[in-house]
């Protein structure tokens, strides 16, 4: 079987994953420097393919958009983000075309390449482009901003999963390993953790979209109180009106406090469930690399979250908090995906199959689709 086409798709997907990491980070940077409306139109910027730079261009742009004075420190982050996102879309289109060309190819187990996965990714990226447009045209409406952030994380995760599936497709297939007796419950726990992490990311996006990151400027209390005034009804009003400019946020203090507190409580819940999942994983052979990775990312993410409050949301730490959150999600998703490859207690009796806690064993017969 000639795997040249699949290997090409794998290389392109790896590049797409790295580009998606950049796009997600640029999205966070754009939000945090308040550049979401740095360009009042879409897809151009004040009618330019890039952004106005000369005095004449700026003067002409401000005549066309008198309500939106040009701020060059906010135009370039928005346009760089747009062009990187557009490049990602084109790259994933290329991946989809390559996989479509090999749609009838099968590996040694008789499985076809994950073409449907690629088509789904492409559809989500097109939807992301629409959310990017609505973010501007609806003037940072929090519902759209949060959905756009979630779409970015979803895109990143699906590209990573596509890469894992392509690697699995290329593996030499052998006899399957018998699953460990208690692996089913661990899978369920990890699936629940993925849902909780997604909800926590949603809370983080809602916090950012409503400018509530500094609603509680102290730790562990909020405004020196364990139970500060909080308006959960307005804080989680998902029917906020379309029309106002939401740059800087429209909610009052108690509503923002409610959002911030919810994000803190969500972090506690995710931490506790993660610790339980790590405890359960430790009872399975070959999981040390996953345990170490998830533990390291969890500690890092908690420290970054605390630093955001203690140091009043410094830009570098806030962007890193967003990025490590994405990596934490990927680590949990990867662990859940790879569980069926873990060796059992019986296979550990054969030292050649397992080394230093990793997944070094004879590949199993698993579907690539």
C-alpha cells in the first residue's frame, strides 16, 4: 500500500495544527489589547487589504468611518489574526482535497482515511469566519465573541485529533490488545472531564467577552468578602440586546462579579475532577506520560489564573492563560483518545512492549475512522 498521499496529508495537518495554535493565541492577544473593533469593517480594514498606515490613508479612512478613529496599535493585531485564520482555512482545504484524492485507499485493517473528519473541520472553519465577521458587525456582542472563542478551541482540537487519526491510519496493524478491566469507567470519567473543561473554557470566554477578568481584584476573597454582591441573572443574561458597542463591556459591577466568581468555582470543580481522573489513570499501565503532562499543565494553568488576579491581568500572562487552557484541553482529549492503546497488566509481563511509562507496544488493530 502506497501511503505517500496520506503522509502528505499528515505533514499538512501538522503545519495546520501549529498555525491553529498561532491563530488561537492571536485571537486572545487581539481581545486582550481591545483590538476586536480595531477595524470597523470586514473583511478589509477601513477599506484596505491590510490597514491604513500613512497620514493620507488614515485621514481618508476616518472620513469614511468618522465614528471609528484609526488606532494603528489596534488595526494590525486584528488584520494579522484575520490573515492567519484565512491561511488556516486554505491549508485545511488542501488537506481535505488530499484526503479526498485517497478516499478509496485502505490500510492493512481495511479502514479508509478520515475524510468526513476533514470535511467537518472545513465546515467549522467556514463557520468561524462567519463568527469573525459577526464579531465586528455586531460590535463585540458577548454571545458571538464567546462562540468565536469556542469555535477556535474546537478547530484546534479537531485538527489535533485529525493528526492523531492519520498517524493511527499509517501504523502497522497487529493483533489487538485486550482492554484493561476498569478502562471503561476511566474513559467515562475523562469524557466528563472534557465536558467540564469545555464549560470552563466557555466561562473564561464569557468572562473575557464581558470584561469581568478584574471584577474580583483580590484572592481568595472578592472585594474582601467571601460572598460579595453578585448579580447572576444579569451576569448570565444570554439575551443581551444587539446594537450597543460592547467594547469595554456593558454590565455593572455585581453582574461582572457573578461571572468572575463562576469562573473561579469552575476552576475548582475542574481541578477536583482532574485529580480524580489522574488517580484513576495511575492504576492503569502505560499512563505515566499522560499523568505527568496533565499534572504539569494543570499546575501551570492554576498559577497563571492566580497571577492574572494578583498582577492585574498582565498581557503576557493573560495570553499564556488562554494558550495553556487550550493545551490542557488537548492533553485530556489525547489521553481519552489513546486509552484503547494502553497495555494491560498481562502485556506488561513482556518488557519489550512497554518502556518508561509510554505507549511503546505492538500497534493495535483499531479503526482509523
